[in-house]
C-alpha cells in the first residue's frame, strides 16, 4: 500500500514536470491523453465494471463537447464553468438512455448504443439546431489563458487544469468503485440474478452506472473541445466510440489505471502507425492491437499488476 | 570623374550584398524548404488522399530537377482521417515540432475551419487550401489563409448568368445539400440571379444522411420547372439524374463541378440519361479525347508513370495535385531568397496571370493584395453521352 502511494506521488511529480520538459505540441498531446483517460474511465465504469457494452460513448463525448462550446460561444460562460454543466447534461442524458436500454442485454445493448453513436453526428447537423450547433461549420472557441499572471503559457495552463480535473475525477471514481457501489456493479456483471437476490437494485444501479459513465465521458468531451478549440459533427463519428472501446480493452477492463494506459494507446499508436506506413496506417494499428491483446490478455493494467506481483514474491 | 566612378563602384558593391541578402523564417534554409500538409489518407474521404500523394510526387520531381532556386522541397504530409481534431493535432505538430515554413493544401472544409484561427494567430500561411468554400478569400479578416480552386459561389454565379442569357423566362428548380457547401452554392445562385431571383420556383434540400433524393426530385418535377440546378455530392448527383430521367422530367440540367466524374457519377446514373448536362470545368480532364495529344497532359502522364505509378491515370484529382503543385512552385520561385512567411504570403498574393499548363486554355491563376482567390475563371461544358464537350468562352474572373 505504502509503495503504491509512493508510486502515485512519483507519477504526479513526473506529470507536473513534463510540460516544462517537452514542447507545447507535446504538452497539447498529453492534455489529450488526460482527456481520453477521463472518457475511458467513464466507459470502464459501464463496460468494465458493470459489464454493459457501449458502442456509442462518442455520442456522450460529443454532447459534452457541444455543451462546453455552446455555453462558451453563445452564453459567454467561462471555460471552467462549462465542465459541471456538461457533466450534468450528460448524466441526465445517460441516465435516461440507460432506462429503456436496461431491458437490452449484451449485444442488443451494444446495438442500441451503436445506433446512438451513428446518429449523433447527423443530429448535430440537424438544421433546426443550427442556431446553436453551427451546423457542419461547427463552433470555434477561444483558448483559455493562464489566470493571475501565472508564468505558464496557454498550453501548459490547459494541461495543468486538465490534470487537476483528471485527478478529481479519478479520486471520485476510485471512491465510487472500491466500495458498495463498485461491488454491486461487479455483482450485476457476474450474475445479475444472484445480485438481485442479494438485494442489489439492478435497474437503479445499471441506469446510474450509465449516467455516471456518460457524465465522465461528457466532462472529457468538454475538456477535449476546450483543448482542440473547435467542435464539428465530423469530429465525433462512430469511429470515436469504437476507439474508446479499444482503449479500455487494451488498457485493462475493470481497472482504474487501465484508463490511463488505454488513453496513451489511442493517442499515440495511430501516430506511430501513420509514421510506419502511410499506405495502410490502420493495418499497422490493427497489428499493434492484436499484439497487445495476445501479449496482455488482461490489458496493460493487468500485465503491470502481474509484473509487480512477481517482483514482490521472488 | 575618376573619383565619381570609384564612389559609384563602392556604392554598387555595398548595395549588392543588401539586395542578395537571404532572409529565412523557420522551415527555410539554404538547402531546404519545409512544407506541411494534412490529407485524409484513411477514413470516409480517403478518395481525396490521392491529392496529397500526387503533390508529394510533384515535389519529388521538382527536387530531382534541382529544386526551387537551389532548395529542395521537404513535403511533410500527415493523415488526419478527415477528422477536424486530428487536423488540429497534426497542424500543431507541423508548425511547432516539424517547424514548417507554411502549410499547403490542407484538405477539407471542416478540417481547415478547425485550424483557421490557429494558423492566423500563429501567422503561418495556410496556403491554397483544398476546399472550394468562399470564406478562404478573406484577405482582411484572415490574411494568412488562401484558397486555390474556383469557389462555389463563383461557379453558381456563372450558372445564373448562363441561365439568364440562354433562357430568360426559365423556371428554376434547385436541389442542394443542406450544409455549408450546398448553401455556399445557393448563395452564389441567388447573387447571380440578382433581381431575377423570382425565377427560382422551388428549392429543396436533402441531408447527407438521406438514403435517396427520389422524393425531392418528384417534388421539383411537380413544380413545373424547366431548369434544374443540381447542387449535390457524387452519390446524390447520380440518383438525381437518374430519377429525373425515369419520371420523364426533362429540364435543362446544371450539375455542380463537385460531381462531374464520368466514371463515378454519370456512369452509375446512366450515360444516356446524362446527355445534355451542363457544368463548368477549369482542369484538363485526363480522359478527355481532346487532350490525348496535348503536350501538357502527355507530360502529366509521363510524370504519373515515373513519380506516382500507383496513381490512377483517369482520376482528375491527380491533375489537380499536379496543377496546384505548379502554382506553389511559381510562388516559391517568386520568393527568391526571401523565404519568410510574410514574403510567401505576399508573393502568393502577387501571381499575375500565371498559366498552369494543366488548366484549361484561357484559365489563368491571378491574385492580388485584396484577391485571395487564385482561380476564378471556368468554362462551360456539355455532356454528349460519352464525354464533356466545352463550349463558349472562359467566363468569370478577369
């Protein structure tokens, strides 16, 4: 335990030092890694812990991003205040979507969420909403500057802001998942009827899990929009949802640290693949993915856990 | 006398190094000019990726021939999968990490919109973007961004002029895609008709997500219109042409330049159903018989065989890449040894009636300090069931 805390502090120290050691562009990429980590944690709560597959989390990411963009662009809300709003909207949307979706199990739920994911970009283009969404043109938002004259540039400031939000979200997630709620969700995943018999309110837990999961993804979406400074329907196609799913499987299902590994994977591996082959970047990406799944069947988080356990028991 | 001559000599020798002084911004040096680009090599719009590949091939040829003013072009192109956030990431990588002198031919309206503000804030040229939206021609508001191809509004204005001239009592029906591209065209059509806007009897839109435009065509036919302006992307263009023919509606049809591919649009629609379609062109079509022995096109085919052997010899996007490559090569030649971002932009805004040999005869590249639209002239053409036949004069621009 002591060792774990030491590791976490070491990691934090490295995370704080990084933006001063690398270029602004790398800092921007690391900000995106943190953003994806929050989204993946959200999806992991739903898919990893409570066993419900979602192929449509890109839709909640988009919803969060648009919430932030519209609030900043139309209502002049400061960027930091858009996060709770985006989270709340996505929680409600996720909870409501979760209610009817509860009746659907496994692959059927996957299909229902898939429908949400494919529909989202087109809903965003819907012309009656154009006043707010800007249609296909999307919305361009300004970049936040560091407050109080802090000696950091805009990229570094956004990184630290995102790091702070990520920490809060991870601590909250850890708190939620290690106790009663986490156990109940895992019980539902492993045997729904047994969980019900033990007094777990399946319907409530499942739709709450959906809501919380959407909340995390929505906050990530809002942060992502602020970092990229632009939202458009084409940014949130179905591929994004699938990449999220890839992220949690590669990172490690039902693991909090897995979200971070998964985020690193989905941020950097496509770039590496593109550098290896211009002609078939996705084929290279596929090889990476198959490699990871074969070599680390429990995700990167699982492999790290195994490695640490081995070192401790020689 | 002798003294004066000596002073003159001295002054000349002093003045000379000042004139020849080399000026560089990041990405330029005595040996290299670094140019950045994003293209959709994967994803839904990957068919356009061949533009990036043909430009890369063009620069390879330029380098083999000794480069531009002795400098080799280092063309760095990344895949953005037509996803705007990835374009932002890649543009930042190119500007901040790879330190390119300027960005060139970044492809797609949403992708370019995503980096529009960033490029102008950073004062790095967003040069000759690969999209026909009209908003890139905004020298006052966005002095670091420039388009290249004829813009949508200009094209639609030419249709309007032609309708007014050839069919003054026309009743016009319009089908357009409900997004900024469709609306850009529609605005051009309205502006072009001006006071005669009432000639439009029916306007119907469709969403990219619609499975077909059949019901829209039925509605338009029912309006009794005798001119049909078809502002659609390839799949819908084919559907519209076929449906109009099948229900016996025989208006004069104008088809936007976006969808004039004989192989990709007219063949699926039915070649016999496409007879009489009108459109405009500015590039030489690679499979046009008239250009079979054209010197420039022969040269283009040789270029393709040598530098881009995987590329299609009937895809006009490869002519596009080659043509835009020639344009930027001219800009860089004009820059001489002053390779600052500011001078690149200044020279790009100072192309005077430059002839790119793979553009149609009479179509010239021309820009000015308040004109960031390099190609503004096009020529009308009609489909005869086999190929497009150009007619009339080169229109638009100067």
